[in-house]
C-alpha cells in the first residue's frame, strides 16, 4: 500500500527506537476483590483488565521514565549524551515543578539538552510525539526523546471501585530522528480538545483553583474523579471520528492498516472503534488485560507489545488513537521504520 504524502518537506521524522518499563509489583483483580466491592468477572467484562502493575512507595514517575528511556537508547545503540530534547508526557509529575523532564535529564546524566513536560492525560503521548516530530522536521534537532509515563496509583482512591480497577503504572519512550532517504515515518495527525468535558474526568484539587488544604485532602479531591458513562460515550464516538479523519484525508481505510495501536482505556472502546473502521482484528493491539490504563504510557507500551508479538514490521502502515481527560483527542498516521 502506497501513501499519498503532503508536498515533500525537506526533513521527515520517524520513530527509530522504543523502550518500555513497568514496576514488578502486580495488583490483580483477585487482590481488588479483597479491597473493594467488585469481582474479576465484573472488571473483565466492563474493561478487559485482569491485572495492573503498581510502584512501591518512593518510586516516582521520573524513575519509570528513566528506565524506559534507558531501554530505548540501548536498543538504538546510542548514549544518552546524544539526546538534544526530552519531552515527558504525564499527569503525575514527581512534583508541580521542576518539570519531570528536568529530573529525567539529571538522572540520565545528559548535558546540554533542553526539555519540558506536556499534560494531555491519555492523549499525552501522541501530542508529545507530534511536538517532537516537528522539532526534527524543522531541522532544529536530530534526536528527540519522547516519554509517556504515569504513576496513576499516586492519585487513585483505592476505596473507589469505579476508578481503582482501571489504572496502572508504567512508562514508554521513543526516539524521534530524521528519516533516511527512502523512509516515510510520521505522515499525518489530527488533534482536538473539548474543555466542556473537564467535569467528567479530572483531579479537582492541587492546582491554583483548589490548593492543597486539610479540607481538600479530607474531601478526597486529590484523587481521580470520573463520570464513567460520559467518558465512555465520548471516547467511543471521538476515537472513531479522529481515526476516520486522518485516514480519509490520506486516502486510506481501516482495512489498509497493518497495525492499529489505540490508547488502552477500555477493551470495549477499542473493539468498537476497530469495528466501526472495518479493521481486521489481527491488526488491533490490545494489552490492557496485563497493564490496565497507564495513561500517557499506554501507546508506547502497546507498540512494544506489537513488536514482541511480531505484529509490527518495517514498512507497516500504523494508526495511533487516543481520547483522554480534557477532553483530549488524537490520531496519528505513520509508517513504521524500525
């Protein structure tokens, strides 16, 4: 399948390496049955999740990000000193400031790089991916490290069965570099935000509107709050719409995709999107059963699953999609060049 590309740009960007990391500790559905009023069947039927990985006390988002970055760089065969920019997509930074990217830079021992954090919840990785790609396409940089990492367990109320069954901790990193002459790399994207959805999925306190006080802590305002039905309806509709937009304007359909890598929020949402787009089930990557929703880390972690299962090869046409708190929406079309 050939792609109809936009007018040729002087530099194209590609993903040249992937690395992921999850903490070793598991929280299974059987464990959750002992903590809240839920059961394995209920969780699996509604979400597709069977287990998720959680950090131990004292392990932060930057720690997961660094481990994923090390694997990414090792696979590429380069040293951290070659990295010019670090972008960390996260909603669970180690602290409000400095940026987690600064902490990652220091822990990796990189000198002379710059970077920042990007907050777009579950769409954080595809948003950061496009920012990194544009820095490469502009000619300003040749090696940009993009990381999606979240310690969601740090903001989850484990007495709230509507949210505690969903989320896990993890990180995924990719290296963005210029394409070689015969390569295509990142092709197109569609992003959108709808702030009217902020009430449906948020962490109410901890910012300038509701700074931390004894009252906000007692009211559990520093945890994730979610209107599950509203989020589900929006995600089913917008994930498909974003995918259709980016596919149609590049002359493709779901049937043309070798690999569909969606944000791992809910198995039913993923399958609904794939069905609407006419995608073959064999092209859909799902690993939510093993990791839960790791927010900004889900897409790079699913990339690694596709690689591990030999379902992703050089030249494949790949679609990434996401919907997250905000609401944020994203779809990315690319050709795999690893």
